[in-house]
């Protein structure tokens, strides 16, 4: 009895770096596949997102781009595999329509197969995947390794899987959701089944201008992989849905497990760069330090970053120096608001802005490029407090070179932010895709909240003004910096020329991002740059 795990295609508004489609490895289904393989259960992985001509993506009639295999090609793959179970991953709300269409395709060509779906969005809103002839039999929520292994074994034995924890399904009274079934010890899980996909295909896509994340460019850096070394978050930020699929309890892989995983990727697949995707990779400082010490002792020629953001406090100077010594190209910290009342009473971030400045000061001293996430437009936030965030971000850039990434709040399904907006009547008409309708909305739409203090349009105007002002200051900083460091200017020009084949504008963006995001890396003398 074979299980076929599919990553669906997506749609995109842009084609090129830095806002174009991101590919990268389908880490979640590779982990699920490894769990099935270990139990001797046949499994195949089909990443339809990369099964297309990346260099020849054309626009649809509505201006969007279908990225990935055609529906006919997906149907053929399912027919060829002849699976008894088709599993589909759905990480984001915005791409749920494509996930549902994949399920419908599977149902049409393999009517006898069980069609299931999982992933962060499926975990947060399981009821939205039933009805309307979606073709979906079960939704898997949270950690899927135990649940899917039990599901496959039960179905193979002719049993009823509806008693398995971690799943949701339709019954006579609506949608029933069984309790979650989290993995207690993450070291019990096998390494992802990388052998089930063409790793060189992913590296080639990155090399041709489609990195999965912002990455520092050097010869071989296209051999990048994302790692998730922990699950769960004990914090209670109102906009975050992490706990909906990973829970509140923080669980982490041991340092030895992480180092063994990295060694596999370095030795067998020649990986040179790691994106540490954890929300809390440095939450347990001792574990994080052991990982970094292990990298240093092994003298691996690698680089790494934290593109998903980490907690902004508690990073000592010694730990930051160790991070730099082991190839850290940049850190991202989640600050969210520059107003302490908003952080404490609205966002519930449990973060001291004074501690944020301490971390920024240390990063500047050590020479680690630092970026920060900011979010404005929360219910209960005043115009003055929104401006406080703008001023704080501006000061952090001026004093400590912290590059800001600012956007407006987005009420995701199942979050406290969404509940507040619904209760107070703050939600506007959301400009998001109609799930399964084939109609594309605004990708990752954020103009959804209206209060007495701001409207979506006024908030967009303020954010736009801030970003334009910051862009001008960043460009001026870059020019001044290059005048002081002519060797870096030469290296950045080489980066520009390596990207100019994609078009002058794309090359200019790479030049700008390369200079601003990784200025300390360009100053290194270890050869880890162009």
C-alpha cells in the first residue's frame, strides 16, 4: 500500500528575486516520508512545485503566474504512482486553493485512494477543508509523523482510522477533531528522506536566481538547505499561529542530533549553507552553544542564518562571537513594536526594548549583520504608538545598522488577533484567495483591519512612506560604506555582473540586498564571498 506525498503548485505575482516564488525543499513531507519508510511502509514524494520550466514561467490572464506542474501533469504522476493514500501539504492560507485543486485532481484520477491534507494552515482551520466537494477525506493536524504512520497501518489492515489522534474528519454533526498527537522526543524521528527527491534540482534552481531565502552569495552557496531543529513556542504573541500546529511546549532536537543531521547533508549532498528556520533556535542557550561549538570543532566550511527570526534578548557577546566564527551571515530578531505598552498589553510579546538595544549593540560590536521584523496596525494601537515603532526602527538603523522589515498586521485563522478583530468588528473584506474557487486574491494580503485609529488605506500609506524613507537612507548608507571599502565595492560589482543575465533590475536588487544585508560578511577575509 503506497502513500504519495505531494507539494502542490502555487501562484505568484512576481517572477524574480527578491519577491518572486521561493522553492526550497519540502521539509515537512520529507520528514513524514522518513517516518513511513522506517516502518517499512512504501512512500513516494512528488514536489510538483519544481516540476516545471523555471526559466519559462508565463503569466495567467489575471496577471498571476502558475508556478509548478500543470494539473494534467499532476494527474499523470498520481496515475503512474497508483497510491492508496495521497497526502498533500498546505503551509499557507494563500495557497490553499491550489492544495484543494490537487486534492480534487487526486480524487478524480484515483477515486479509491484516501485523500488527506496537512500542514500549518490545515492545522489551524481544518473545518475549511471539508464540504464544497474538496475531495478531502481527512485533515492531519500538528505533528504528522505518528498520526500518519498509524493511519497507513490502520487503513492497510482494513480498520477504521477515525479514532486516530491528530486528525479531523466529517461526521453527522459536522467536523470532528481528535486530540493532537505530538512527538515528545524529536530525536526519535529519522532524518528527512532526502533521497526521495532530486537534491541537485533544488541547488540548480537557487543558482539560477531563485533562493529559498535571502542568502549570502559565494561560490557553492546555492547548496542551501533549511533546518527545523525545534517545535513549539511558549510565548503568546497574538498574531502568531505557531502554537496551532506545534503547540505551546518547546521541544528541541539535541545538539548531537542536529550536528549528525548537518553532517549527513554536508558529506552526502555537499550542502554549504543552512537556514535555521526555528522560531526559538536560541531559546535554550546551552543547546544552541553546543551546536555552534560542534560546528567550530568540525571546521565545516559552511555559513548559516536565521531568516525566520529569533528572540531578541539574551544573546551574550560570547555566543555572538561563536556565531560569527561558525559562519553566521546574518541574524533576524523579532521586535514587532517600538512601543513598550503595545508589546506588553497588545502584542503580548514579553520583550523588553532595552534588552533589544543591548543585543543590537553587541551585534554591531561583534560584526554580525542584524535585521529586525516590525509589525504595526494592531487593534488598540494608536497612531502615536505606530509612529513610535517607525521612530524606534529608524533609531535602530542609525545607531546599530539594524535593517528593518516592516509590515502591517495580518489576522491569521485561529490566532488571538483574528478573534479580537472578529469580536470588535475590525475585519474588513479580506483580500485573500477564495479557497478552492480558482480565484486569486492579493498574495499574503494585509489590508484587513480597520479601527478608529486607522484604516487599511491610511496604514498602507504610513507603511509605504516609512519604507521609502528607509530605502533612501539604506542606499545612502551603502554608498558611503562602499567609498570607505573599495574592495567590497569590487566584490559587489562581481555579484552584480553574475546576476545581470536575469536583467538589470534584478541585478540591481541583488547588489542592494547583497551590500546591505551582508556588509560584515564582505569584510571577512576567509574567502566566503565573491
